[in-house]
C-alpha cells in the first residue's frame, strides 16, 4: 500500500496538499467575510423583532391637533374653516382682511411641494416646530423626533407627538406668532 502523498492522482484532489506540502488538508468551501456575517445576523434579529413586536404605530393624532389649533385661533378672534379632502390637518383662519392657512407638514417632506404650490405669491410661508418659527422645513430634526417617538411607542413608551405646521400668512396679516409660541406636544 502506498502513502496517499506518493500517489500523483491523489495529490491533485481537493483537500490534499500539493507535493512537498504539509499533511494538513486545505480548506475548501464558502468563506464569508465577518462584516457580511454581522449584517446577516443583524437583519435576521431585526426582522424577527419586528415580526414579534409588530410595526411601529403612527404617532400622529390629527383630531387632537385640529382641536388644539382651532381653540388657539378662535381665542385670537379668528373664524376657522377646515379644508375638505385633505389627509393632513389643513385649516384656513380669517380675522378681518387677515388670512392664515395652516397645514400639517409631514417631517419627511412628503407634502412640501403641495404646500409650496398652495402658497400665494404675496403669502409668506413659515414652519412651526417645537415652538420655533423657521422659513425652512425642519426636516432632519422633525424626522428624528417623529421616528424616535414611533419606536418608543412601539416598545410601550408614551412619547409626545410634535407636529410640524406650515403656516401661510397673507400680506394683510399683522400676525403675532405668540399664538403658536407654545410647542404643540400632543
């Protein structure tokens, strides 16, 4: 009987070292990079947790937002109408020649183009978030707060919802924004 290393046919087989090599068999098969293995483990764990816990609920509460806004505007002497057929809260408020239009702006910017199209040439567009007025949609900060609150609610927390309001102000409106200075935490 000959030694397997002396048989040239066996030396060329996978798992056997080449002539003059060591007796340890060569590794064959699939080699997975560590980063890919960690990513796969994370994905499996994440998907499993989502299946067990369920999807994160939408924390928006449009009815509460509408009630709060109508009450604040009426306290300031505005008459308030609701825009029909809107998925978001959309109100128009009038006091004399002054006209305001308030729309819930989605933090991710989904309805931003629509809000800009509805803004008249003489209107001024402002965004209210956490009691601060800005001329630009606070997209990153608002999205972070919204998604964090959704995750907290998913695991049993009771976080507040901080809506973003787009406020279109007519030119004839000497509006003091103290009406909206208190953050809306619903």
